[in-house]
C-alpha cells in the first residue's frame, strides 16, 4: 500500500473524527447522564460534552498531521504535520458546530420565559433557590442544562450572585445573571429587574428574527441571478449581437 493511499485513508479518518466531535452523545450516554443528575434536576437533558468534543478534535488533528507527513514526506511533511497538530485544534475548537448553534438558538428562545417565570416566582415571595427549581422543572430542553448549573450551586449553599456567575460570559442567560448582580449591588427589586430583562430579551429575539428574514431576500438574489442571467444573455444579448453582426458583415 502506497503512502498516498495511507494518507488518503488518514484524511478520511480525520474528517470522520471531526464530524463525530459535533454529534450529541449516544442514547446510552444520555440515559446514564440523566440518571446521574436526576436527583438534582429531574428534567435535565444531556447534550454534547465539551470534553468529548475536545478529544475528538485533537484526535482528528493528530491523524491529519500524520497523513500530511506521509503525503509530503521529508522536512516539509514534518513541518506541515506539526502545524496541523498545533494550530488545527485551536481553529477547529473556535468553529461552532450545528448542534451547538441549534442549542444556543433554543436557549435564546427560552431565555425571556425564564426571566418572566423567575420574576413571577420572586414576586410571590419564593426564595431564589425554590424559584429556580420550579422554573427548571416546568421547562425542558437545553435551557435546563444552563439552569442546572446554577441550581446545583444554590443547593450547595452558594450565594445567588456567585451561582449565576458560574455561567459562561456568552451564555444566553447571562443578562439574568447580571440582573442578580445589579440587584445585589443597588438593592433594586430583583423581580422588577428580571421583568425588564425579559422585555429586552424578547426585543432582541424579535429583532434577530426580522434581520434573518430580511437576509433571506438578499441571499436569494444570487441564485435568482444565476438562473435568469443565462436566459437574459441568450434571449436578449445574443440576438442583438447577431443582428448587428449581420448588418456589419460584408457577406
């Protein structure tokens, strides 16, 4: 078997590993994860594990590096292989997979409802921990994962501001965490702040939907141009050129 064939197999394996890194865990893994967290949060849904994704990405870059070394050979092959193994994981990790993008969209759509439900519970005199537990039980989907991080911290006795601060800075629920911090610093009623956050989140969501709807018309211009341009050239430009050529030609 030649080095080229081995390199081709290696690149194919690397692509397969990268595709696998963006998939959700198997059904068995989701069931195991759900059983582990059932006591803390009954409706939690296990999504793609970042650690698992990182392992597959590093494996894909390692296989691609070895395939590059086999294909190019010599010093150039080792240099390219090293670059792929070092730079590749950083580049691929920065890419957002389809499952991650879909998960973020679902959390963004549920974030206003989370703020409204928390505000309603707090207005009724419920504690932060009980309010969050009630909201998490009432909802489903990936937003429950985000709420589960905060709820487990609250169950351990963590301050609400610190518990909400455990979310990532780019989390769709970050505005709710900032509302808890503002309430702790200024003493403003948390329920009022959460109601305002819910309104802002709904406005941003509707603006994003309108922007996406407008972009559809812009993106449709390209395919339509490709479809109509050949017909315009054949029916409008070619006959005109043929008519002018027939009048100018000496024969």
